[in-house]
């Protein structure tokens, strides 16, 4: 099997570059030998941390990118004004084919701008989006999208989210013929607002995905669906509520095997679905474990060749 190269933004995240470099070390220990990790960031800082951890720097490729796009920077302006930033350099390498996937826990807006400007959206995709996964009671996960990239959507955009989510669920999460549910205020197809009723009409009897009808919010952790479709405003509210739920449980010192699966560290990040190349974004507060899982997910997305599968579906239409 040919080796794949994963680029990691070492300067992105609240605890960079320490957590990101240490996460890369953990990922190297877990991943197959056919995955090469490219550390993109302040070379001196990276080498210092590797030395402190007693890790041979020859295990990684290091690309010096001394500038940082901070969390508070304006995404579009920062991407243009900081060409030597880790995010800008990472996207340059991705565009040139020198890496196969790029992962960052840095400025999410800058990652979207980089995706649009560098590797471009897949032809036919109206709105690239981000998904997340929610733990199901049966041990699996529900893929939910969009969770924040597109606050306002039209029915044809939600229809495409169903296609993108189904491909991610099948080829990365390993769910065969995933069932798609449209998040709504009732199960009946006439329920909802103008957006959801129009979307339901488009989705029923379609040939692109396995539509299972409307689902209510009480069903988002249930076993009757695999992909949950909603606009980014609604999805972000759902996701933040799930995170708050986990925080409350931890504060109360409740140990439960199911609720422990709500810990963001377990998932690491999520791909931007609908770009021509594999791009994964992680949580800004990611520690070394979350960074490790973000890198492992990126390798899974690259190995699944998800962008090509998305391109094939949209080009076929």
C-alpha cells in the first residue's frame, strides 16, 4: 500500500504547540507505518518539544511555518496577510499534492477560507459543511450535519447534506446503507417550518440515500437513524447542548460507560465535507489525546478516499 502523508497544524489550538506535537507523537505510535506525519509550524518549538519527550525528530517531516493565525483573527484577512502561517502553509502543501490530508485545531473560519481558496469545493456541492457524531445507545454513532458552518440553508442544501452525511457514515464510520432522518418538531411529514416541509418533499422517494423520514430531537441518540440532517444553526445548538450535558455529568462525578462516550477527546475532529481534498478540523481546546484522534480520523478519511467518492456522486448527477 502506498504511503499517505498527513499534515498537522502544530500551531493551532489553545494548547499549541505542546499538545499538538505530543498528539502527533501519540498518533505516530498508533498509526500504520504507511502513514507519514508532516508537522507544520515553528520548527524550533517542534524540535524542542520532541527532544523533551525523547522522540527522534527523524520520525516526522517538519515544515517551518513561524506565523500563527490566532483564534481572534479575521479568517479571510489573516489567511491573506499571514502566508507563512501554519494554516496557509498547510493548505499550500495540500493544494500542491505534497500532503494528502490536513488537520488543524486552530481557527475554524480560516480553515474554511483555506478550503475554499486553495483546494476548492467539489463541483456541484452548494455548501461544504461540517458534521459531528453523537453516541447511540446501541454502541454506534449518529452523524449530524451541519453543525455550524451554514446557519441558514435552503432545501436543496439540506438535501445535499443528506448525501454527504451518508457517504461519511458509510465509508468512514462503517455504517452499511445508513438511514437518514430530517430533524424536525414532529415525525409527520407535514410538520415543521417552511424549510423542513419543503426539504421533506425533496427527500422522500429519492434515489441518492436511504431516507427514513422526520425525527424529533428526543431521537438524536436513538438507534432508528444513522444520519441526522439539519441547518447549521440547529445542529450547533444540539452539539453544544450535548457537550454541556457531558460537562454536567462530570461535575456531578457520575461515571457511566455510555455518557463517557460524549467526551470530545474520543472523536478528535470532523472533516469539512464537500471539498476536493481531505480537511479535518478539531476542537480549539484539544489536548494531546484529542489531537491524536484528530490525526487518526484524518488518516481514515484519506484512506477512505472520501473526497473522490463525493466527487463521483455529484459529477454523476
